[in-house]
């Protein structure tokens, strides 16, 4: 599998909001309340984030986003 770099991963504005909140240890329910959406919407975006980052879990997504300098 080719290595990903910062330029090859494009998260949407909402995906960036969600990955930052996940990194801040917020639950899906807390994120949904903060963003005024349902929990299912958060899980949908997290699925997209995982697909784009090549990860399978919340922790993996945050770790990969940090590794790629997408979040700090």
C-alpha cells in the first residue's frame, strides 16, 4: 500500500470538525449535540474519515490524522 501524505487526503470541513472533536475524546452523542445533527450522521462521517485515512477505528483515525499533520 502506498504511503499517504498530507496532500493525498482531503477531508471536508465537517470531517475536520468531527476528527478534532473525536481527538478531544468526545462521544458520538456529544459531537452530535455540539453540531446539531443526529448520532447516525456522526457515524456516517466517521466512516468516510476512516475510508479516506485507511483506518478502521476512531483511535486509528485520530492517530493517522496526527501522523499526516492534519490535526495536532
